[in-house]
């Protein structure tokens, strides 16, 4: 999705998920699409930005920490996370961050 | 650069820079490389992760807000930002966020 997330005025939260894929494909694309759609339907979801170029970066934006915790523990997401560790990722890092300020440019 | 940033224990800061490129090339790659190298030599720089797939996402990590402000106002970086607005980007968004927690996985 090549568009910038239209997030509200700060403060809000960002989940910065960076990952390196394993060689295994095996349903990864379908699961990634499914999780993206599911995330977008969670309470408190504000937007998402994603790109992969060797390294994958997905930043999702949320109203508060409770929304992030709920999404982390969503039953389908938990199952996907398990498969991610078992099959799809060789490494990943998740950072939870509070967005304090933002500024934008558009031509 | 396909590697996860080896950041220290939180708290620290993230600058989430997401962008859409214009059609203009005109020195963009060289400038991006130069700014990356320059950023890495600034006081308080902790790491960077970057990917472009239509949408570009660069997340740089910093010790504190002062380090971010100093980098924002670095004279060569200011000149690059000006060219970015004039030539290279159709839109971008910069978010300043305080990383409160992180967790990692490695196979």
C-alpha cells in the first residue's frame, strides 16, 4: 500500500515491527494480508505503513496501549505470531513507541 | 541495509520518516547515502532501519530529543531537506516517538 497513514494529532502510539524473512514462503503472503485486514478492524487502530526491501518494516498506529495489547493477544494474531516464529522470520524486533509530534509535507 | 538496528534498552527515541518519491531522480540516491552516513556520525545516533516498496520508511533511533533536534538542524541536512521538498518527494511525514518497550526474536 503506497500511501502515508492519515493519523490524527499526537499523542498516539506506534508499533514499529522490523523483520527479516526466512526462506520459507508457505502461506506467508496470504497470512500477512489477512493480519493486515484484521488489524484494520480492531478498536483503536489508526493506520499502517509497510515496506519490504530485504528488511521489512511495518509501522502500525494505535490510539493507546490498551488497543495494542488487545491486538497482540487477539487469538488469530497469536496463531499467526507462532507461525511467524516457527516458519517465516529469521529475526524480528517490535518496538512500542509513543508518538509525541509529527509534521507533514505534501506537494 | 538488511539488518535490524541493535538499539539499547528503552527508553530512547525513534524518528519515523515515511515518504513518497516524485519522478525526479537527479541525485537522490547519492544524497540519501550521504545523509545516512552523516546521520550515523551524529552524537546520540543509535541505529537506522530503512526500506522502500513504493512507500519509503526510514526509522532512525536516537538517545534523546536534543540529538534529534541537532540532526534536524545540521546545516548539510537542512540543505538536503530543502532539495527533498523541492525535487524528490511528493509527500512525506515525520513522526517523533519515544520508544517505551521492545522485544526481539532471533532464530
